[in-house]
């Protein structure tokens, strides 16, 4: 069934090209099937009728009247689209434009004060763009992955020699002076600086600090490979030194996948002489850093700040844990969150046969499809299928919010979660679904709304990823 | 332009690639221009050779 | 670097300068509107001209087939669409490109002997070019009686009335109309609105003066005043008349025509007259009229890219930002594309200027070497036809001339110059 709604605006002339554009934007609204926006000339009225838009309103319209017809799945959706017209036709709706230029050369006239290049072209082309930016004296945030290691080594050396910071390649998150770059959450400014090669790690720590009432001075991503011995932590060291010198930073958190041995030593000696406390959290390397989990890293940072700091996300997980047989399947959007969760499982002594964790954002699984933080479809399929697998007794998920992430990641997953639960119960099993949301109330997706959707779907919500893993470990024990 | 300058002044950005990144910056009141990037055509030795003679 | 290479380079530069000078010296005037069979050389008997590079009936796209069927019916060479298709399949109707007859036609571009065409003379060189009327139905492939009725009015009333007016007042210089229209937000391809009005202003008094009977006068005035695409046929004929003298300058690599038949996109190059360099026609990025969607669209079609060839259309988007809404773009995008075109052209026009760009002249003289070396493809704004026969206009948008045409042309040019 579909419903049609009309708006006739008398004595309103709009150019046909503008009207086609108007129709196109209304067509993107929920449930909208077709939109016709035309001046009501006799020929256009015929076109409206041919397209299935007819009625008294249309017949009566004069050539200088604007007719907009919307057909949608429901009457409410059709009316909502018509209501959106007021917004689209208001003078304020004129698009705020971002100036576009063709070459790096033109940047110097278009924005002479530019100090940061944000590069997200396909990996094979990124090195050339990074070099162009460095040649113009700009710092670089490079989101692109799949950049050759030897290019990264060369370019990081080049950046360092010029006093520039090369964040990345494969850098997901930075926050500079309160402005998020790439994937970042809406967190308060505060005394904690964050450095690291782990995008979701930076996101999780910044959200925990925010939840505890503190905040972030700057968060500087360095790229997933920076702390390897091949690259040698060039960006990590430059970023640490910058935060050590930064007056607004009192405590520093370094969050990264396990560094290479010699890089870890270099970092250790820098940290040992640092006048400011540096809390290290090396995911996937038990005991290598001061903090075993991101929760722990945030808590230690807060403790170093002194004063009575609240524990981040104080409310604990549901305490009455049912014991489950079978195994847990973890489907992670954030690679660092997977490492953190695996560390928790290992720490709890859970046998590797009892859990399978999949990095849905890994290179192999994102080849030819978007990252699960942007598009949940592939992960949703895996979730729904897991309901059929009799060996799976629990599903563990992360839901990452913030700029850059999908508009409604929880909503995208809920149908699959319901389906998995229904399939399992169809086979006489119960399925435990445990989710931790990484995000803040101020994020565009609004943490509490995302959690509400998940809770309504019967999900067990746990405030942080580490505690969600601990909760599952407890159930498996 | 040292790293300290960047931290003090905040980002003034040039974005090359994903348009959402530029929009997200603009939404945060960051000055930004985009470079209209297109993948370069695969280096074509034959065309380059001709162009060297003709252009 | 060898001396031969240097010699060749300077010879190409000199030839381009000559070709460009011919283009910028052009002075198009509208001299007549007359049945194509009376004025178009070689258009005789059962023959229909079409847009783009040559293409046989069997390979034509749906819209062009519909448009050809329409003219066969309209010329009364067949009494039903099925009979028309039979005639065409049996090869009883000759099909040739407009461009082979000093002509151009929008979209399918179909032109048959009885169809009146605009006749534009380039006064500087004395050559004439032709273009059929622009409308939104038959040239897009619709061939029912409603679509053909518009051609009847054109043949029987509108064209004769305008012709009478033209004969009375004399040729209408087009440089000033086009120059002013460019300053009023037109780009003379997808937005010829201002030029259409300016032209109607000229023709009204002329037709009165010519004593066109009242009924025909009122009907024709209504047609001129109410048809915002009226001037497209004139601007295309004008562009063709300006571009043609560039043909045949030995050693020049400037483009003299870009044209599409809905299957292939073709270009012609000054120093290699008579040769088409083709690539598969691209699809058009754009917006659709009510009732139509992207999946209905045929591929890029029409001779109208002759306007871009002389520096209008997509090349003057910066002066006509309204048109850019066709791709959801912004005025900045329009400016950027217009500036991009400077990178692939030999010069700018002294006559046609864009106030929005500080009265800079339009970029003219597309150089195939520069297209290949920069990778910047000429931008064209255009209308969209259905992929099946029988439909009117379904939308409009932007398209880029495929670089493959330019690469092929460059390779052939090099071969002919003995450097390959």
C-alpha cells in the first residue's frame, strides 16, 4: 500500500532544475517512493498525471503554482516529506559549501593558513599526497590503509626532520584542540592527552574520561604500524614529546597494539624521563604496559590527576550471571576492542576453544566492502547466521558511535540480533547477546538512544568493552 | 609550523579523499578546503612517450 | 631532445594558433529557417541524418530508433511504426551523421528533408551550418501522434512565420545575443533561456513587419515566448558554423566536433579531417523528471556537445551556476569545472565572457594533448533520453567526454606525423 500527499504553493516560481534537485532530496526520506515537483503548467500537469499524481489539488493549480506530490509507503511518511519541503525551501537551507580546488598549488591561495592535511584516498595513492602535504609544511592525518611500509618509514622520517607530525597511515582518530578528525566522539576538553596507534582505543579512552567528568586535551593518532620496530615509533615519540610540552596536558595515556621490542624500550626510556605521568596500555600484550585494559588506562589516568575522580561508568554489569554451555562468538567492529576483549578472556583463563573473536574491520573482511563502523550489513548477516549455530551460546559485540560512524549502528544491528535470538529459541536454545557501546551522550547517535534500542531487543548491556568481555568470561566459566 | 603550533591553533584543514571527513570538520567550525582528487590514470608509457614528442 | 621533435612541437603550436584564430574570428548570423531538403547538401530522397558518429540502424540505441521511426512516419514513408521498422531494417532509408552534412542535431538529432532547419552563416568565412529544432519529444525517441504534431506546427506555422520575419528584417547577428545571454546566466546548451527570450524580442517586431497573418503570428509568438529551449537549435547551428572553419589545419590537434549517437562518443580533430575517434558513450550523472529513474536512462547522446566544442555549455558552467544543480553541485563546483577547462584549451574567447569569473573569456580550442596529459575530460551538460524507444525527455545532467577518444586521436596523430 502506498499513500500520496500534495503541497500546492501558489504564485511560487522555482526553476525546473532546482525542482528536480528538490525531488531528489525528498526521495531520500524514509518510505518515500516517488516525488514530483513541478510548476503546474498544462504540460507539467499532464506529466504529473502520467506519473500517477492526480487529484483536485493538481487540477486546480495554475501555471504559476508549484505542485509537489509525494508518494510513500505510509501516509505519515508522505506527510513528513511534505513537511520537509518547508525546510528545503527556506532561504537558510542554501547549502553551506566547502571550497574545492584541484591541486595542492591552489591550496596556498584558497586557504593559506592550512596546517593539517586529512588524507583518505586509496592506499596506493596516499604516499604521493602525504608527500605533497609535507612539502607544503603541513601536518598530516592519513586515514588510508594499505600504504607500503617503506613509504611510511620514508615519509615519517621526512615529517620528523621537518618538525611535522604524520598521523598514520591507517590512522582512525585524532582530536586536536577539541576538533575531532576521522572517527571521533564528542568529548569534553580536559587535562588528559592521548597518543596511540589504535583508533578505537583512543575513542574508548576518551569516552571513558568524558563519562568520568574529565576530558581530553589532544588525542594524537599515530597509525597502526607506528610502534612496530620497522617504523620505530617515530610519530608516537614526536606526539608524546608534543604533549609533554603542551601546557594543557597534565597526564598522558599511550594506547597501542603491542610495540616492537626495541621501540618499546625507546618509549620506556622517554616515559621514564617524562615530567608528566604517562599511562601505557599495550593491547594484546599482557603485562607489557601499565594498564591491561582501556578501562584500566582511563582509571589510572584519572587517579594520576589526583582528586576524587569518579570511576568511569560506575554502574556495573548485571551481577546475576547465568552459566552457559557452548562458546562465545565475538564480532568486533574495532580491532583494538577485540584485542582488549581477548586479553580479558585469557586473563580469566577461558580456553581458546570456548570463544571465537572475529575482527570484522580487518583488511581481509573489508576488501570490497565498507568498514563495519560505517556499514553494519555484513556484520548483521554474521549475527543473524550465528543464531543457527548450536555451538554459539553467547554473542559479544561492540557498537562504536561518534563522527564518521554509521548514523544508527544499534538500529542497524537490532533486526539481526532479534533474528538470531528467534532462530536460537526456535531450536530450543537461549542466546546471550552482550553489547558494549563506545560513545557519549553528546555524539550524533546519542549513547542512551542507542542503548535503548539494544535493550529493547533483549541485549545485555555492559558499560565498557572490557567489562562486557569479563561478563561473558564469567558466564563461560 | 611546529606540532606545538598545530596544538595551539587547532586544525585548519585540507581534505583529500572521503568527503564526509571534510563535512565533519566543517560541522565543527574548522576551516577546510577540499582537493578534488581523482585517481590518476594508470601510467601509460606509450602516451607519455608521444606527449614528450608532441607537447 | 632532437631537432625534429622541437620542429614538430612548434609546428603543432603554430597550427593550433591558426585553428584557434579561425574559431575566435567566427561571426555567426542566422540567415534562414528552411526545409532541410532545400538547403542541406546531399540530403535527398529517403534519407535521415542523425547525431554522433556514423551508426547503422541495427546498432542504434532505443531513443534514436524511436526518433528515426518518428521521422519515417512523419515524412509518410510508412504508415505504421512496424512498417517503418521494416523499411529501416531493409535499408530503404539512408542514415548518415549530421556532421557529414555541415549539420548538427540535439539528442537523436534526426533530420529529414521536410523538417525545417535553422540556417546559420559564419560571415567571416561564408560557410553555413544547420540544426533542426530542439524539442522535448520526438528527438528523444517519442513517435506517437502527439510527438509528431509538434513537428507539423513547426513545419506549417512556426518555421514559415520566423522565415518571413527573417526575410523582412534580414539576418540576425548571433554574437551579441549569445554574448549577452552568457552574461544573463545562460550557457547556451541546457540553459538557453535568456537567449530564447532575446531572440523572441528580435523576431516579434520582424514578423509583424512581415505581415505574418494574425493567427500564425500569435501562435508563433506563443511558441517563441513559451519555449525556453528554443534557442538551443540556433546556438548549435551557430557553434557548428564557428567550428567548421577550424577543420583541416594541417598539424593542429584542436577538437572540431564532439558528438554522441547514444552508443558511441566521437570527436573530430582539425589536422585529421573526416576521421572520427570513438569510445563507448558514457552514462549521464543527473536528475530525472517525475516518473523516471536512473535505471530508465539511455547513454549520452546528441550533437549538442558542439556548444562545448566552441566554449559554451559545460565550459561556461561558472557563469551559469543554476545549471549545476543538475548534479547536486554548488557554485564552487561550477567555478572549478570552468577553471579546469582552461587546462585543456588553447585560449579564451574575445567575444564570449563570464561576468562571474571577472569577465574572463570562455575557454576555447580543446587540445587533445592537454586532455591526455592532464586527464581532465571536457565537461558537457546535457539532457537524458530513455533507453527504449517511445519516450520523451526524462532528465538532464553532466557527463565527461571519454578520454579514450583523445588517446586514440593522439596515437593516430603521432602515427601520421611519423613519430609513433
